[in-house]
C-alpha cells in the first residue's frame, strides 16, 4: 500500500506547507497610521460573513444529506456489491457527504481567514516595493490553494483506505481485495457530492455578496462623486470584505470540489478499464495512478509559489507565469515517474496524455493574457471604445467575450482528441477514455497554483482599497503599485476561470463515460441480451433531446437567478448608502430629488476620520448586514433545485426503458450532463473574458491612457473623465458576470455528474 501512504504523506505535507506560508504572511508588518484600523473593520466584516456562510451551508446541506440516507435506507435496493447492503451503503454515502461538506467549509474558511489578514500586509508591502506586495499576495493565495487541494486528497484517499480496511481489504486474500477495490469509489461518492453542494452555496452566496457590495459601492460612489474605495462611502467596507470573505471563500470551496470530483471520476474510470482488460498487474496501481499524479502536483505547486519574484522593471504577470511554468515542469516530471512506476508497459502513452493536459493548461494562460491584459488588442479596443461612450464599451466587451470563449474550446478540443488517441494506442479496452482522464489529471496538477493565482486577485484588490482609504494622497506611488497588481490579479483570475472551465469539460467527458459504463454493467447484470442491444448513447430517441434541453434550460435559469440575486442585493446596499446620506431611497416615497455633489467635493479638505462635514460617520456594518442577508438568502433555492433536477429527470424516466433500449434513462441523463456542461462552460468563459476585459480597460485608463482618471476644466479643477466613466460602467456590468455567475456555473456543471453517480441505483 505504498501508493496510499505516498498520497497521504504528500497531502499532509501540503497542508503543513500551507501553514508555513500563513505564518510567513502573518509575520509581515501591518503598516502604520490608519491602515491597521481600516483592516480591522474589513476583517471583522469578513469574519461576520464567513460565519453566516458557514451556518447557511451546514443548514442547507442537511436536506440532501438526509435525502441520501433515507433513499438508500428505505428504498431497499439490491446490494451494489456483495459487501455493501443498501443500508450500509447509504450510511457510507451519508457519512462521506457530511465529510465533503465539512471539508469544503474548512477550505472556504481558511481562504477567507487568510485573505482578510493578508490584505493589509500586502498593502503595507506595497510601501516597500512591488515585489514585496506581490510575494505576500501570492503566498496568501497559496495558503488556500495548497490547503484545499491537499485536504481533498486526504479526504478522498483517507475514506478509500477506511472503507478498504473496514472490509478487510488489507488483510484479505489478493483475489478478494481485487474484487472489493473497484466498488469503493461508488461507496464514497458522497464526498465529492458534499463538497460540490457546499461549494455551490459558497459560490452563490459569496459571489452575490462580493459583487453586490462592489456594485453598491461603485454606484453610491458615483452618486456621491467619490473615488473608488473612498472612506466616505458607507458601502466601502462591505465591498472590501466581499473580496476576502465572498470571492476568496467561494473559489477555494469550488477548487476543492473540482479536485475531489475529478479524482473520483478518474478512479472509477481506471477501475472500469481494469475490469475490461486482462493482464493489468494491480487494480490499486491503476486506480491510484491519477491520484498519485495529483499528489506530485501539490509538491510542484510548493516550488512554483516560492520562485515568484519581480522588480519594478518587470511585468508582475511574468513573475506569476514563471511560477506556473515551474509548477508545470515539475508536475511533468512527477507524471513521468508515477506512470513508469504504476502502469508498466503502458506508461509512455499515458505519460503523453498527461503532457497534453499540462500543455493545455499553459496555453490557457496565454489565452487569458491576450484577452485581459492591456498590452494586447482586445482590452485596448475596449478602452478606445470608451471615448465614444458606454454603449460601445458594452458592445465591444461582449464581442471580446464571445471571441475569447472560442480559443479555450479549441485548445480543449485538440487536447481531448490527442489524449484519446494516445490512450487508445495502449491497446486497452477503454484506454482512450482513460487517456482523457490522465490528461485531466495533468491539467489539474496545476490546480493548487491556479487557486493561488485566483486568491492573489481578491487579496490585492482589498489591499488597494486599504491604500486608497488611508495613504493614497500621501503616497501615490503605493497606490500606483496596487493598481498595477490589481490589473495582474484580473488576468490571474481569468486564467483560473479558464482552468476551471477546462477541468469541467474534461471531467464531464470522463464522468459521463463512467456513468454510461456503470449503467450498462448494471443492466447487463439483470438483462444481458437487452443490454447488448442498447447503445452507449442513442441520440435518435426523444428522451435524449429532452435531457439535453433540460440541461441547457437549467444553466440559463441558474445564471439568471445568480445575476438577479446580485442585482437585488446591490439595490439594498445602494439604498442603505443613500439612506445614510439622507437621500431619498429609491424604494421610498421621499419627495424631491437628490443631487450628487460636484466631483471637486471628493477632494475636499475633510479629514479621513470625518467623512462628511455636517454628517455623522457612516454606519459601515449596516451595508455588510444587508448585503450578506440578501446574498445568502438567495443562494438556497438555486442550490437545491440544481441538485434535484438530474434526480427528477432520472426518476421521471425510470420506466421509459424498453426491451429495445434499456439504457433510456442513462442516455437522457448523459445528454443532460453533456448539454449543461457545454452550455455552462461556454457561457462562463464568455462572461469571464468579457468581465475581465472590461475591468482591465478601466484600469488601463487609470494608468493615464485616453486622458486618465480625471481631466482639468477651464477653472483648473479636476473633473471626471467621460472616457473613464464609460469604462467604469462596463466594469460595473462585468463584475457580477465574471465573479458571480461564471464561477457558480462552473460548480453547477461539476456537481451534476456526481449527483447522478450517487443516485445511479435508482435510475437503472
């Protein structure tokens, strides 16, 4: 059992290294003057939201968790294997589901806790140098990246070992152990389902809170005539807390869910290949090979994070890319070693498939850079369009989003085809599908570093807000550094979103193969002749079109609910900000119209601690309370509906199976998953690329392009640049698209196949 010990050892090392990075970050100075005080308010607000998010996830997760146990305990289906009667299987699935929920909550908590403390240290580091702020932010992001991926490996492999040991696998005869091992991933499938469900609530609630606070603060700031992240804006603290607690927590939970779901799918697919072929030396070797690759990826990410360095003359994005290159190179070495060790004579072909996955990940970085960095045509064209007005900004950004969604799909199409060919060259029955699974593991070997890059963005965004609220006037050079790093953070998050979309597409093809193979095997056990007549996926039947249509409708409905929840929560935050400045509420019946002050008012001589002359200091906690309540309340229904739809389709078509096609339900559910994944990933890429380009076009103008942030009027006073205002409107529209709807859709499409696998016995 060397493989199990190695995976668990490396995973625990990853958790320990995350602790070391957290200690290093906390050891950095927190600045001086008002910086610690402002950071304390942000930290308190972030901790408050994280606590509410945790309570919401645990309460809502009790519904599907109880449903799993009752379904298996009361339905009394036939045993799935000789060693797992229905009630025991239900107990294992429920236990693993609960552990998955708890692990996802832990990953979210660590990410939010770290981001809420790294932000002020990154802000303080920017006073010293660009490099110091960069290192603090990337290492703070790596805490959540390494912790989430390592925890997923510990949980899944630990549950596998526990079930295997409970059934006497370690002491049984070799033949008995071989029969037991392939069925264990189905027994612990509740673990990725619990992680995915918790991540869905975290992305829904966290994304809605972060972006509603951001939109509310932006809109209120424009009405007040205040700069972004100004201390006089009542919604500013909620905005900066949303970066830490909402955005960072959601991404960490999402990455955790991705890793465990795709690890489970690879193990199931490897077990299916073992059953279909003679001469494979060990079922445990082929099942654990993909997970060993992932463990080596954790080691590679540790080195990748530590090589990130820059100076004032280098583009910080190059430093982040250098860390990714090191991670990819070391991951490639680990994949070669794992393949040679565990796969025998087939190792070279599967190593080639892993190389394809790693190469696809690197190409996605170049795509993200091209479509979101201001050095390239797309962002510059949006900035140029801002000179005409916001309608052209929105139109050009939408065009960039559509164009940018195609390139990752081309990369993935080539990767899938290449990995399938390489896997098929092994001569194994099912080798092509296993090649795709290995390519997926190669791509996901960079998941810990990709999450570190994603976590870098919220930390540096919040750090920029702290600088703006405290020392921006005295140290404009510090604010300039955080603006540069913030633009880099947008590109880094775009890469992380493209990486998540690629993983979702590759994992879906893998999990659908597992689903169809398992359904065919179960039908054959009861009706061998009928199963032989059924197809793998009969596209000419109406239930297939029905399933595909439901999958697309689910994604569209889900995206509409996410954006609707953001707009409603943002309205509440904005109305609270208006109320605090004694403006007529947009929902109230106050008479008269409120006129925002002239932009010169934002440069008044009022001290930062006296935000508005003649007015009381803003009640910053009120916006946090309203935004968090609205965001979390709107997350419950979409999460429960998304988990229920594939179950309803499967049960609804349960009796549609006929003698000529006993796999009718399998066909329909597979079509639902595939259609939802294609629509979801394409839509999420479109939203993410458009939003990132809009955001960086605004930041490009802030650096001085097209007149910069302000113009000078005939009196010598600074006034808002209309070009900047047009670009800022595009950014406001793009924020909920790229940071709320897109990430939530990614989690949705990853959860659907896991739900169907957990409830598979009730469908066929």
